[in-house]
């Protein structure tokens, strides 16, 4: 894939990478695999990114007292409905605060 493929919004690239086959040669052997999972963050401005805080998922999990897979599920926007307690722990682990506002409908 060319550099222009990756020069697009992260969610678009992540979605299009699903199912892609990676192939390389190593010591004369052909190795390949299919991408079955991706994550997309919008860089430093994405408050949902553990990388924004300079942390790995493992480090966030350690700070939260949970597992890396639990952090991965929490970061999978739209796939799961985490509890407020989990969101508070995550926010604290990545140096953020939770703010909930009720806004009247117009």
C-alpha cells in the first residue's frame, strides 16, 4: 500500500485495513497473515487514546487494576457500554476527568 493510503483519517484507514493480507519474505520463506482487528485514534487530540497520555494499554490496565483486554474493550467505541465506574478509572489512568452534562432539548 502506498503512503497516500495511510494519509487519510485514521478511522477510514483502520476500516479498510480489515481483511488485508500482509506478506513478507524471511530467509527465503514467504510469511503472510490477515488483519482481523484494528484500532483508530485521532492522535494527541483524541482523549480516548491511551497513547495520548504516553501509555500502553498494559500500563493503563495496571493503573486501573484490570486487564489489557478490558482496556481494549473500553476503547472500542460503540462496541461496548462500559460502566461509569470503569470510565472514571480509565479517565484517571490517562490523566483526564469525566464530565457529564444534561442539556435541555430544543
